[in-house]
C-alpha cells in the first residue's frame, strides 16, 4: 500500500498518496487541535480509499468530495 505523509503548513495540508502524485487537501481551521483531528480523519479516509481502489480512482474520489 502507498504510504501517506501529512505535512502541516498553516492552513493547508498535503497528503501524498505516493511520491509522484501528490493529493493536495486544503483545510482551514481556527485551532491547531481541530487541524490535527481533521488531518487524522483525512488520512484514515485516504488510506481506506487506497486499500479499496486504484490510486487514480481514489484521487478522483478525494478531489470530488
């Protein structure tokens, strides 16, 4: 399975499905606590998508949600 790295920079976070295809997810939060919680949820969601579908399909689903 592809590894997922989350890098936090202010209000935007990047989740890499693999090194060559970054999936950028932008989230805006008022507090760091909320940001961490949402990033954990997001990472879990992407992991489950990657397990069940091809990378291209998972990327499309993530971007259309």
